[in-house]
């Protein structure tokens, strides 16, 4: 197991520059998708709360 961990550490040392850029791009894409999802969920839940509130007020 230690040999496997050492091989991973060596690989990461060899690919520092490109790997860091790739991870930064992936992280940026994940953040954009999360923000879009949260915005959509917020909008849809707001619509549902307004619908429920109107139904309650009608009774």
C-alpha cells in the first residue's frame, strides 16, 4: 500500500502545472453548475411557496 501511495505522490509531483490548471478548470465548472442549480431550485421553491400561500389565503 505504501508503494502505491508513493507512486501517486511521484505522479503528482511530475504533473504539477497542468494538473493544477485542470483541477482549477474542473472546480470552476462545478461551481458554475452548483450556482445554476441553487438558483433554479430557489426560483422553483419560491413559486411553490407562493402557490401554497395563495391556496391557504383562499380558504
